[in-house]
C-alpha cells in the first residue's frame, strides 16, 4: 500500500512539472477610499476651514513660531497637506511677495514635472484662489493659495511620505484633491 502511495505521488509530481512560465499581469495595490466628510477647524486660527474627517490637524513642527501653520495628516494614506498662513502687513509682508513665493515654490518642480496646470477661481466668500496641479514624479501634486489680497494669505500643498510612483497613488491623490477643493471653498478669514 505504501509503495503504491509513493508511486502515485511521484507520478503526480512528474506530471505537474511544466516548463512553460506565464508572467502575472501588472497589478496595483487595492486602495479603499471612504466617503468624503468634513468638519470645521477649531477656533483660535485667523481663518476657518472645513477639513476632512480622515485627516488629523497637527501643528507644523517645521516652523513652531508660526502658530497658524498646520498639517492635515492623512495617516491612512501616508499624506500631509501643509497649510501656511501669513498676515499681509503693508511693506513688511506684502501680497506681491507672498504670491510670487507661492508661484516660485510651484515652479521649482518643473525639473521633474511633465506639466503644471494653473487655474484661478473665486471662492463663495469672494476670495481669490489659485490652484496648481502638477503631473509627473513630483513630491507635491497639488498646491493652492486663497487670499483676500489685502489682509490674509493661506497656502496649501499636498505631500506624500512614500516613494511610490504617482500613478499608483492616483486614486488617493484624486481623493485628497476633492478634499482640498472643498477646503478652499470653505475658507473664511476672521477679518
């Protein structure tokens, strides 16, 4: 009986050996995205925004002197939206310098970007917003600023904490871009 079992296993083993190799088709990680939902930023900032409930509001650790700078940390996606705020103050901090800095920060990515598309919009509060969408293997795929051009300037940029290719991150990038568009349209400066 044992002899027949070993012969059967040997026959199955030999018959199962096939020299043809078929490569697996390319695949991508499955990313389950939640439904968009938002909540208002707590008071104490010179601006109000609606931010995604899937992000955590954190103080910016890079520049702790700037209390109105925050990061929206999308922990599950390995992404952060850096929000920086500046008060426009005559010649010390003027609109022209802030807007030029924002455009320069975007243009620094031209080395790796396949393209940069910019658009101007008006928010429901009547503020001007400028959006820059970058394509290619760039560290930030979406940047914006919202301003009343006389007193307040809020800038945001999306960054990922991963070295994955942007085509693999495309669903997450699109999800966060919708959140950022909602954020921009919800901006209300305190004065």
